C-alpha cells in the first residue's frame, strides 16, 4: 500500500511541481475523511462526556483527565510522527495511524470504568496526533503554500462539519436509549475504514527519503517525558497538593531538567525531532508562540462549553450540541473565506492578526456569562471565537511551512502542531483545575446558605451526576457551574492576547508558488 520511494533530488534539480486541481481533490477526499474522523472523535465525546462520567461514577478531576489524556498522548507523539514522515512513506504511516485509531476507538467503547476509559483515550490520542499531523504533511507535499490557502477552506469546512455534527451526533447517540454513549466511540470506526480504502486507491506520493538517516529516539523520549511530567503537575496541583510544595518542586524541576536535556540532544543530532534551526528563526518562532496561545485558549476554553450547557444550564446532550452551532459556523465561514483570500493575494499576516484579535474578543464576551445569561449573548461570543479560530489556526501553519524545504516539511509541521496541542493540553488542565476550584467554592457557599452539609448533600463538590442529587442541591450545583465557567473564558481571553502580540510582529511576506524551496 505504500507509495514508491525515491531519493532526494540532487542540488540544482528542479523543485517538484504542484499537482493539478483534479488529482489534488481525488487524494484530498480521503485525507479530509481522515481529518474528519480525528476531529469528530473528540467532538462527539465532548457533549456526551458529562453523561459518560456520570454513568461511570467519575469525578470532575476524571472529567478533565479524559480530555487531557487524549491531548497529552497526541501532543507527545506529534513531533515524532512528523519526523517519521520525513524519513519513511507518508502513506504507510497514515495507514498505521488509522489502524491504531480504529483499535483504540473500539477499546474506548468497551471501557468499564473511568480509569479504563482514560487509558484507552490516551492510546486513541496517539492515533489522533498522527492523523492530524500526517494530513497536513501530505497536503504540504502536494500543494504550494500559496495554493494551500485555498484548500485550507476545505479543511476548515471539514473542521466545522466535524465540530458541529460531532456534538449533535454525540447528543443524539447519548439520548437514544437503543444506542447509548458507547456508540460515541464506535461511530468513528466505519468512517476510518472508508478513509483507509479511499487512500489506498487515490493517494500516490513520490517519497523523498534519505537512506543515511535514523530516528532520534532519545530526543523524542525526552520531549515526551518532559512534557508529560509538566502536564501531570498542571493537572494535580491545587487539588492533590499545593502550588508551593515539594511535589511541585520535584515535578516542575524535573520537567525543566528533562526538557533542557532534550534541547541539548536536539541541537547535536543530525535529524532532530524538533528542528531547532527552524524554530529559532523569527517568523517560525512567532507562529509557534501564536499557535501555542491559540491552542491553549481554544481547546482550554471551548472544551468546557458542553459542560456549561448541560450542567450549568440544564440542557440535554442533543440541545447542548445544537447550542454550539454558532461556534462552528464561525469556523466554517471564516476559514473558507480567509483561505480563498490568502490564495488570491498570497498574503497571510492580515488574516492571522484579525483572527486572533476576534478570538480574544470572543472569549472576552464569554467571560461575562453565568447560569442565567441570554443564549443570544452566549451565541455571539461563540461566533467570535469560531471566526477567530477559522482565520488564524491553519494560516499559522502556513507561515511555518512557507519557510522550510519539502525535506523538512514533516518535522516543521509536527513542531507547530506539537506546540498548538501542547497549548491545548495545558489549557484544558489549567482551566479544568481553575473550574473545579471555583465550582467547589461556589457549591460550598451555596449549600451553606441553605444550611446543608456538603458532605451529606450527595454532591461532594466533585461528582457530575447532577440528576442523582436532591432538587435543592441540583440548583446550587447548576448555578455554581454556570457562574464559574465565565472565569475560565476570561483566562482564555488573556491567553489569546499573547497570540495577538506574537502575530503583530510577523513579517508581512508573500507565500511561495512552489511546493519546495
């Protein structure tokens, strides 16, 4: 099934010509399904997650971990998959990732406890990380940066359909008694198998491979270990131990030492997982900082919208999915329009700056919500966030890809996807910890006003099974979640401002017309 291999072209040889539109669309069809599957696996689950955790008798901390485990595995593996794509058959790697994703999705569907679900979601994250970065790498190998803006509109459309359709599908599956939440995981399997068949027939790449290279296993292991330790600290600090404690010192200090060692290794090896000579340059570095901020704000903030609508406002999973449509409509429209304008003008900075500014304003609007905010106001905030994401996220990838040759496109794409996912993972962990702390305080205060002992109320400040609580306690819990959510959106807005500052300093260059430098 793998594509034919060729060695790298000698110096002075003509750069590979971009594929024509018809051949690109044939190959792109399977790639878009792959991207759809990777994204829908998260969005289908997001709206059903409160009910899933409640069914498995999980807690708020475990709710966050189900999301964090997937992002953690995806983040740690992304640069490795990207580098492998520079060394081996991109098509073969994609098929391997699809197989891994199918097996882990089935395992998630059969999980019998929250701990099992978290473990299987971590494995699923490995496949998701591979699918997301390999799709970008393969598209970059087929299409020039300037024309890539046009096809980013298709990617944005798939993102929007997956994110709009995912919550709706997840809500329907969860509410349907003849299906149940386990089908939120099983539903991805047929789509994935269809994509595998299509790609085996339509994707044909001439692989550029250097026979004298080897994988930097030490660097990859150090990066994964350092990032994992840092995220473990972010997840548990403030709950299981204090911010200033020996546990914090050990975990943060250990993470700094491990990541420092990773930098030393990456600076010396011939084929680094994260190419430091690329990320040190001005525009790639700024694009990475902006992607880190956008990822942290978007994933960290948006992942709790389903919880806000279901627990804070009392809507069903299906209704919660419908209520997120403004967010995804913003992504669909803005990514399509901005992508076509980028291809037409060759300019990308104006759309990135505008997008990140709108993203920050959208989160700022959402920071004022509580459990009684009119849905129109919430929808306007979500629309702003969606427009900002659609205009900025994929265009930031273009900035980095525009500066590297085809032989390094995998490592470069993996690097920016890695930092974006890292931001998302840290965002979910940090904002989840903030939300849990705020909710616990508000519940304790609300129950005290009613003269109810929190320990005897059935809430404990942590469980998400609101339906099992007494009516009075339910009202307190819903108000606590609804009111506390605004705080995490305010933090997301502040994080997005960092992306605004980074994007303002990008060099206003034009995208190149060739696939390779």
